[in-house]
């Protein structure tokens, strides 16, 4: 299992690089990333959460079990049916917050062999993919919480540090 970086590790803030090499090493890494998210009982994981700089994410679909699990160079091309959803993150343990997300999306990506595909995701699968795509841009879900919520989290952080 790969080590999952924790907030505020600066590597979580680095935008990912586009994958150009679809080789054996990528296949091995993607397999390890998939095993890590399952072992951590997560719904998704991005490469930069384990210190890798490539634009790769994995999700564990819950709505559509046939949905692809691996997305290389993902790009969300359509977003619809926006709602407020509760999220958490393996890199930000202990924090749960409500984030505005589309609940229907279309994503274009490549598989581990470099073949392009397009897929429509809905519900938690769509939310999860947006959360992981954010990671690949260096964005965390806590950045998307309301100002008040972030203020309260900071206060809590200060208290914890003092304690
Ligand atoms: Ni996350």
C-alpha cells in the first residue's frame, strides 16, 4: 500500500502533469493506487495524494458498478444537476463538510493503455470524480467549504494545537 499524504503537505497543492508515457511502470503504479484506495476504504484517490505528479485518479464506483475505475488525463466536459453534498478526504482525516457539486457529469479520459474514452457519471460517482479531479489541480474539498466553515475549522485547529 502506498503512503497517503496528509494536509497540509505542500505536494497536495501541486497541479498534476499530463501523462504521456503509457508504459509498464504506469500500469504498475495505477494498480498500486487502486489497491491503496481499497485498503484505505476510500471512494477515490488521486496520484498526487501519494506523492506522484501524474494526472491519474481512481474511483470506486458505488452508483454504476460498470463505470471505469481508472482515469488518466481526466477532463470533465459537462456538469449538471448541482447540489450540496457531504464530502471527506483521505488526506484530510476527521473533517466532513458540505460542498457544491454537479451530480451529473461527463468525463473524457484515457485508460491505462492510452485509449481515449468518454463516460457519464451520476450521484456519488460524479461527486467522487470531481473531488479527485480537484486534487489533480491542487485543490482540496476544504477550499470549497463556506467561509464560516473554514473559519471554524481554523479555530478548531488552533485549539487542537494548544491542547
Ligand atoms: Ni480527497
